[in-house]
């Protein structure tokens, strides 16, 4: 179940409203996206923190027991570490339940690849 159903106007407001465990994960993911792809603009879409370049690149969505980092063009990313999940035609996500167990470098590589993919248009970007 998605954690927040209220409309938030800023990424800060979204993250601040999360329970502590999800908030810590969301903050870590946000920091990672900001470092890995500083050229992207942080905004809110559908009440969730979202990063955009030419198009939507990725978004954070908190659930009761985890936080997803969703990639709008996830099916076009090379996922050598098997982190991406989902059944969407385009969107796939990474699920983070525990910061001690996540593969930070691999997630950063996917964020960088997603940003490159966005900048290049429809050319496949390898992670």
C-alpha cells in the first residue's frame, strides 16, 4: 500500500510526511539521485518526488514496508545487477527495504544510465 495519499506540493513535504524508516530510505535515494544526475530537475508529479530532464526520468514512491525508485524508461535500461522489477511496458522499479542491504553503486549506475537515456532520446543506455 502506498504511504501517502495526500497531495504534496514539494519533495520536502512528501519526505517529511513519511514514517521514519521510509523517510530515511527516501532521503538516501534522493541524495543518490541528486549526486548521480545533478542535471535533472527535482519536482513533484502525481504527488511524488520526481526527476525530469527532457522527459520524466525517475520517481520515489513510499510504501508501507519499502520505498521504490521507479524509472519511467526502466525497460530500456541494461540491468546487469538484476535490481529492476515490474511488469510495465516502460516503467520498472527498484525496491529498497533496508539501507544496509541496498546496492548503492548499482543503483547510482542505473540513475546515471536513465539520465543518459533521457538526454539521448530513444537510444538504449547501458548501466
